[in-house]
C-alpha cells in the first residue's frame, strides 16, 4: 500500500519515467548493415510513412502505393545503408531515411526512380490521382516542389554546407518517447564518422521545436500552398 507520507509523482515526473521506459525498450538498427533485411522491413517502413505522411496523420489508403514509391523507394533502391529503423520487440515503430550527399542522391534518383515512375504515370498508372499529377509536374519543373520554393541562394547553400539530409517518421504511440532523438543521434554519429559537414531537412511548423532541441536551426521558411515549410540545418 502506498504511504500517505510518500510524495506523489507529478505529471511531468510520470511522463519522464514513461519516456525513459519506452526508450529503454527500443533498439536502433541500420538497414542492410545490421539487419538481415528482407522485404518485410521495408514494407513496415512504407506503412509507417503512409500512416504518418499527412503531418503525422494517415494519407488516404488509395494513395499508399504511389506515396511509398515517391518517399521510400529511392532510399531502398539507391542507399539502403543510410536508412535506420527503431524496433520494439522486433517490430518497426519508427524510421529515418537519409543520405550523406544530397546532390549525388538527387541525380541518381531522377534517373533510376523518377523517370521510370513518370513513364508509368504518363501511360495511365495512378490515373486520376492528383498527387501523382502534382509529382509529375514538379519532376518536370512545371511546378515548384516544396524544396524548389526556396530562393536559389538557399538551394545552393544547402548542398555545399549541409550536404546530408534526412526524413523521419515515428508511430503515434511511440512519439515523445525518445525514439526520434535516438534515430537522429545514430544518423548524425555515422555522418560524423564520414566527416560530413552538415545535415538539413524540410518540415512543417509542428516539428520545428523538436528539431531545434536536436541542434538544428532555421535557415529559411517559405509558404507552400498556404502552409509554412522550414529549411532546418545543423552543422556537424
């Protein structure tokens, strides 16, 4: 029985204990370097991407295949060794995809991933999907993507000073439990071992405080379709 003389834990203390307990359950592993990777790992990553792709909420189910091809396939095909998963009881509950050289990655991605997808869209696959039509317009430079909405000096500065980039998503039940922190710490450690000078990412307003706590600073912000998009950077 709890003694009436013992102080009650505050809500903040209870949250800290819960976060510590959750973080202690998680392991962070590098795909294709530390995991015996089969397709199920990437399928789990794709599922989380689609379940969290709308500002942390799910995107429409009918859009999952195309969404995963745009946001996950390039990393799986081109640089799987720079992707990481957070595992709880061997279940993927979060992931980070990235690369150390964004300019090189973009060139490879256009040839090996974007062009084949554009051909399929042109021949009617994903017909009627407004997201696919927007992707095609942006890939053909008929419409600015979020990244290309930034001024040219910013777009030139990023690959020179902050050549690495990352994308990250965590299952809703595992947010605020240190999973994102551990994913970024592992990625940054591996970048530092390669002597990469800096890393950048693009995000909406909601995660800006989290990335600020992780050592990122705001380089620029632009409106995209009525919402702010931030370019966040961190020197390594």
